[in-house]
C-alpha cells in the first residue's frame, strides 16, 4: 500500500491537468473492472462486478487533482511569475523547490536574504504576486521562447511541489498531495480486490477548484449513495486551540459530520459506525465544519443522493509536505472495504 | 380547513434542524395524509405531498428545517461545545434555552464579558456535574433547537421560535386542506437543508420537474425600531408579500404578474417583497435542470433567526388564500 501511495503522491496532476495521474490509475485498474469510462472532463468512472448485485447504486469517489500553480508570465531577466490553482497559502512556498511542466524543470521560490530586508518588510508575509520562481534562466526568451524557438515552458504550464514521498518517525509518511492520492490509493486497492457487491468508483477531476468533476459524474451515474474517501486536515499541533483540532493522527479514519458544503446524513453514518464497531475498526469524528469535498456536488446533483465522508487525517494539507500515519491509512482502507462489503441496500 | 396556529404549535414542538428533517417530515406527512394523493420522501429527505391533476405541474415549497446547533465536543466538566447550522448572530445565543432531539434541554452560556461573543466563547449547560453524566445523554453529532412555543398576543400577532419557516409549512398545509377538484398537478414540498444553502429544493425540483414553482418563506419587515436600515417597505398586518427578488433570486416577472392578478381576483391585500440579502428556495427552484419559472410569497416577520420571532396571523391566513388562488391559474397565462 505504501509503495502505491508513494507512486501516486509523486505524480503531478494540478486541477484541470490530471493526465499523469489518470494514465497511471487506468493502468492499475484495467485488468479488474467490468467497465471504465473517461468522460469529457477526464473523470474516470468504473463499474466493478461483485459476487452479488446490490439493490441500489453505491459509489466510492476520490479526487485525482492536487493544488498547484500555473506559469503566468516571465520577467525580462527570466524569473517566472505564477498563479495558484486551488487554495494555497503563499507563505508555504517560500524557499521551496517547485517543478514545472512535463519535463519537471526545477525552480526555487526565493525570498530576499535577511541582510537586504528591513524590519518592517519582515513583518508582512509576501503575497503570491510578489513571489516568483528562479530556474537559473538568464532571460525571458529562454523561459518562454520567441517566434523561432520554443522555451522550456509556456504560459499556462503547470507547476507542482517537487516533494518525493518518504517515511519517517513512528510510522509516519510524508509527501505532497496526500489529499487525495490516499483516497485514490484505497479505491485502486478496492477495484483490484474481489468485492461482495456490484460497486461504482469515480476518480474525479477539479475537486480543488470547486468539485467540478464530481458534479458531472453525479449527473451521469445518479448513485443512491456516495462514499467520499478523502484526506482531511489534522490539526493536532501544540499551539492549536482544542476546538480547532478537527482530527488527530493515530486515531483512525475520520467520519464527517458537516462541512462547508454538506450535511452528512446521520442515519447512514450510524449504520457505518455499527459496521466499524463490528469489525474492530478504529475511527474518530471529523470535528471541523469548514472545507468541502466532492460530497458537496454529489448530494445535490440531479435527484440527489445520501453521502458519507471517510477521511485519512493529514497534517499540513495543501503544502509541500503532508504528513499522515500509515496505520490510519490501513484502517481507512479496512473501513472502506467494510462499507463496500457491508452495505446491502 | 386546517388552523394555521394549531399546526404551527405541532410543527414547533417537533422542530428539527438542517440535516435532521426526517422526523419533522413524518409529522407533516401525518397532517397532510387526509388531503393527499401521494406522499413520499426523496434522497435529501424533502417531503413531497402531491394532489394529482391533469394540468401543469406546480411546485410550492416551504422549508421544514430550522436553524440549530450541532454538538462538536463535550468538555472535561460536561459542558457542551457546538457549531451552528444556518445563520446566527452569536449574541442572540447567550442565554437561549435549547432542546435536544431526545428531550434534554440546556442553557447557552458565555465564557467572557464580550458583548459580541465568538462561537468558541459559547457553550451549552445541561446542568450535569461531570463529563460522564453529559455523555450518557448527549453525543457528538447531536443537534438542538430553540425551546419555546408559539403564542397569540395582542394585535393579531403570534410570537415564538421558527416562524422561519415552519409558518410557511403551516400555511402550505392550510392551503392544501382547502383545495378540492384541482385541475393542475399540485406538489406541496416541505424542503430540507434550506438554512445551510437552499440545498433540498435543488433535488426536489429535479425530481418533480414542475412547470413553475414558488416558495413560502418569511421576509424582513420595516415596521419596528430594530429593523435593518434602509427599512423594508413591508409591515406586519398588511397581507402577504409577493417577492420581486432577494439576495439569491430575481423572480420571473411572469410569475410575479400572475400572483398580483391572482391576489386582485381574490381581493387579497398584498405587499411587495424586495429583500436586499438572504436567500430562499425560489433560487434553487429557478436554477434547477434547464431552468424553472419561479417566484415567492413572503410573510413579514420581525426578529428573524432569534429565539422569538413575530408575524401577523392575518398575513398568514391571507397568504394561504393566495396560494390556493395561484394553484387555480390556468397555466397558459404563464409563458
């Protein structure tokens, strides 16, 4: 499981440009699914036959896209200006190495050396429009090219964190985009395994910019129940007030109550909790009510559906290094299987 | 004909917040049963009550969810930490008496002397003396609503929690009970999750696919000192208010004109509702599927989203009459 997550985490797929991730996932699931559709936006929709048919349509969903940046301009001296895709605090990229485009050209996001700054300047976090990428280029032509020659990138090219997945500490993993490559990882494992009941799976696009992929998947498939497998914010840090902690590492998958776009129905949640107790699966509540997942689009699309959110707790989401607990990942996977094989209607 | 005030008492006693409307819906379904041809819930727990007809489909919506609070933690001394469902001014919560689904009640307290407390400064005190004692009664994920019952007071007014929008539900039930031999195919929809983003109405409209629809909800009135400035030109006791727009929807002029004609025909005194902010189910009806003609009829209300709201019973009764009149409209009048 760790190896699969490692590969997925290292792939680049900014919202709207998920090809690398999609191609890898298709390769992983092709031998195991009865039907696979890639729709107009690039969502992957999978139907997997189980041992029995289910009375209603149950779908699991995870999103393939990650937050990142686009090349918006280059200065005459060859520094690259960037715009964000999805929500990223500009402070988290300062000093980081980012990689550009298919060729993964590396650049750093610098800050003036301290010797050159004033006390006043140091009080204020720079805005994204004041930051730029230094790729060691000498001029704009080298970066963006001109009428005769291509540069090594172009306007609109995508940029990701260059983090490579690794493990550290007591059973912890770090990498970029664990939100939501962890979900993709679990869905792949489910598709590769025998299941009790016929089940649908969706690997969605453009979740980070407004759950756009999910909306059209929902309209096409019209599931009765949709389970979103996500990575959610864990804020179990020393200076965080108790009521902002949301989820903790090491306490198992987090079950959603409410977020900025969805009220998760309590009857479905209670059924799932009973399943978890029966299988001895550790779980916790997701206590925050902010953020949003594909459930926000699914439950109000078309005729609507019941939704459930199970999430891997992840520290520092939307930064270069997300941190999660490997045991939590295994429990989340176990939970997902228990739901797929335990929900009869 | 059902009595609006009596219905309101039943609905408030069974009030549930967004996401927990199923039980409210079951009470409404029982009341509607004798008058309905079809009653069912959809995936989002909207309750749909149909009176069959051969004509065009008309959808009338009032939301059954109320604003409420969601338990997110129980502290080491048994006090309850919560989040809000729907819009609250936090200073209204201090001192409020609230009721959980299992009947347990408590008071909301504040941890400091701030005039405008943050949500994290508030807690619910159910009078228990330990965390264990509270946990026997209340769990994370439980919800609560304001206590209180509607009462008639002088001037033909009624006061109590949740005029928004249980009075709309009461009005629809009253209208339903008056209708016989309807030509049009009528859908009385008691929607869910309006207070958290007008969500239920989206799927309800999709399932019904009406020719046109309108919502019954409260609107701000301008006839009291606390009213927001600039003051709404809507007052209690001057009749139902036909909606031109609110923060979420610009009602289709065809529907507005139809409602005005219906009011004139039935000699119903009406006002005009233009609400600068806020949102109602009319928006979700209008933006569903390929677009649906939509409007609204509103009840002027004072102190919206506080523990005690006020409306005029005359406005409510006239609103029910206007709803009935609108259902009769031959829909060839609406292009």
